[in-house]
C-alpha cells in the first residue's frame, strides 16, 4: 500500500469540481484495467493525494507513471481550459512523493494525514473505499 502526492505542473490551481470528477472517473477506470486499487483520492487545490494498494510486482514508479500518464491525457482531452493554465503540455510535475503504508504509518494514520493537508475546507475527498482483503 502506498501514499502518493502528485503536484500539478507549476503548482497551478487546476483542480475544479469538474476536473476532480473527471480525475475520479479516470482513476476508477485505471483500477478496472490494472491491478491498482484506489483506497482514497483527494485534491488540495494544486496537488492530489492517492492512497493506493497494488500487487507487489508493480514498483511505486510504475504505478505513479501509469496514473500520471493516463490521467494527464484524459484531463487535457476533456478539459481544454486546463491546458491554457499549463502551457508546457504537461499536467503533472516530473516528481512525486511516495511513502509506504506500514506498521508505523498505518492506513488510518496516513488517511488522517492526507485529510489534514492544506486548509481542511479546501481538501476534497473524491473517492474512498476499504482495503482489499487477502482471503
């Protein structure tokens, strides 16, 4: 299980309600096509927090690159107004933050941390579900 933080290019405020909804739909579609399960998705004006569970054969880099490439293409396609704010043709910055969820940073702790980022009224939970069970 991973906690990813992906900022928009130039830290621009591009996450409106319609972009948030499109992002959620795209992520749920990614979940159906790949072995990437979104436990929580939340936006905070200029960046997105993802709490993700995936198979051990996918590296953190592979997971985030899959998510960033598919979401960028689809958001630009469905929201041309976003492309005007991001003149370089990239939706996401080249970097990202990743942390594994473990004994010392369990799911509830990370979820609480994600919700408390930025101003509480600005954080929007787009999607939330429970962790997958092994058996």
